[in-house]
C-alpha cells in the first residue's frame, strides 16, 4: 500500500480515536528561529567540515583539482569556502586506504547543523526546521592525504589573492544525506464497525547522495585508490596556510579561550596550537566510552629552549633536569637529557618529572592534556586511525628505533610523515608524553612511544603506559593543552 492510500484511513482513525497524528507527535521538528550566518561568528573553527550538501558539480570541481593539480588552496572565512582553482602548490596528495567504516551523523538542531555542515548550513536551516532531523549515512574507505602537513605562503603559485587555507585531506567513500525523522507507530482500530489496521510513518527525503555502497564493499586495506563507484568526497580537512598574518584567517580561526593575566609569565612563548573538535569515542586500551568538548593542543612537544625561558623567568625549576630516575632508582647523570645543550635547543624537553611539566604548562596559562584528549588527537578524531599518521606501518617516518637505532631525540617536528591530522607533530616517537590523567594508585598515564622504542605497538594511538610522578627519563617529555 502506498503512503497516499493510507490517508483516508488515517483520517477516519483520527475521528474515532481523537488526538493528533501519532507520527507528528513523535517526530516534532524544533522551533525555527533563523540564525543565518551569525552562528559562523560564534561557533568553533570548522577544520573538518562535511561537504555532503555540496552540489555534485562543486564536489566534482574539488575532486578534479585535487587529482590533477595537487593540494587545493581555498579562501575559507566564516561558513564560506571558495576553491581558488588558479592557485596551486607543489604539494601533492597520496591515497591511504583504511578498514571500511560506517558512520551516521544525526543533526537535530541548528547548532548541530553548523557544527557538521557549516558551509551549507544557512541553506539547510529551513529544511531542518520543517523535518526535524537531517541524517548523513556514510561508508568511509580511505583518504587522500597531502604528502606533508603544512604549506607555506611563499609556496603558492598563480592567482592566489584571498587564499587563507589549504585542504590537507579528503575522506572518500559513499554517502546518503536525508531529511526527516524516523518515527513509526502501528495500531488497530474499529472504523465504522469494520476492523482496520494503520501505520503512521514519517517520510524521508533524500537531499543528496553519491557513491555506491555495493562498490564500497570491494575496498581492501591494500587499495592504492578508492574502488570505482566508491570515491565520493565526504569530508575535507583544512588548515591555515603557514606564514599568513592572523588577520588573513581570523574569520575562521577561533579565538583561544581567555587566559587570566596573572597566570601568564613574562616568558610566555608563541607556540602554535591546533584546535580539535568535540566528539565521542571508545578509548582504545581502556575500552570505555568518553565524550570530549572542543580543546586546543600544542602542535609540538615543549622544547628545551622553551623550558629554559621558563627557568629564566623564575617559573620553572632545574632540579635534576640533567639526570634520569625511574621507579625510585637513584638519580644518574644522563648525557641524553636535552636541557642546556646548545645543539639541542629545538629538541623536546626531557628528563622532567610530572610536577615540572605541570608547572611549565601552568605558567603558560595552559595545562597538561588528559589521556582522552591525547588519544582523540592521535587517532584523528572520528577517523579512528591506528597510528597518528594512518594505518600503514611506520617505516622511517618517525623518530624511533624500530628501523634504525637512534642515539637520542630529534628536533621537534622533524618527521612530518608521522604527523597526526591538523599538523600535530611527534604524537608517536621522539618522547613519550606526560598527561594529567591517573593510571592507577599514584601513577600517571603517559602516551606516545619515545625515540628508544623498538616495537610498533608502542606507536599506536591507543597505547598507554604509566610512570610515577617523580620519574624522569630521556625518552619522556610533554606538551600542553588548553
């Protein structure tokens, strides 16, 4: 029976039973208060927007540019993105396959709308108000990734006026974008003395779709490109172009949370921080579900030079910073500690205990990250990467000893092939990192394998370890969050 054939029966049921249509009660749309682009000014930065609402021609233009010309340059301000098709860079994309994943995004209010599909949000507000819910069902099979995590302004070529960002990653697969809340109710009633059964159901409207789920079933972890029919663009990852003034990208880069002036010391250093979006996930080795709010994370581990500046400002101590001690063992001089070694000022600050790491971040008006925040950054958020750089084995990408035995740390950010999304360096390798989280008893969680790690398992985004707060080692350092 077609939906239209039910209408006379439903009408009779309403007369005999009274009340409103059952589905309308269950799938009631929210009140519509048009907000337009004003939300773009108050929401967080949308560094990984879905683009499922884009017309096919626009997604096709983006796909063609990415395949033929390399990393895409855009003007991205507020909720507006313009592809600068005559602006190019020397950086190219490479495809990384992943274990096939299915994801559903439910959009039930205007804030959800602008958080997930900011570029087309203003056009969809009325549809959301009318139908009560927008749903994106996706199958992800891989991702086109830039060969490095940053593009400098002086690398842009061609007509690049107005450029603010580059597209570093494009997630691909298949999707269906629909409107209308699911609500079903079956029941029986007597209509003029005759037995009758009726079902009330909301109807879904397909707003957009691309890719074929059946073709996505053919994907494998060894694919060098998406399977034919399963290469639809789902989401892009954008980052500001290095070397542009803050004013050029201010329309889309969120202001950092206000910091009480009394907590900021005179040495406060200008370290790039990466904005990470809120989300929920199952924490790897602990296997419990967690939900995070938006936060910021230092792009690099704290360097020996930065820590020395904190010491000069009287905010940090030099207690045992040239020694190691683990598990209560006696302090031993350690030539691999980086503090005050002239040639290693840009290496991570190591050989500090938990209190010293905490004090440094506090003096910056920041804090140590929780282990949940650390893992969310390392796994690429909803991408659920096995390692910060993806799913492939590490090879020589990292500052670790799994391929060639290293004799100490590396300069921070010197191995961009192992970067996490957004250009977060050294979440695997170089030094393991203190977090604010307790492991058990009085011990603290540390994350990320150090330069001396030989097993790839220690490089996993989910891998977790513990140290006593007083431990200090040449493979252990930290970074800050806010």
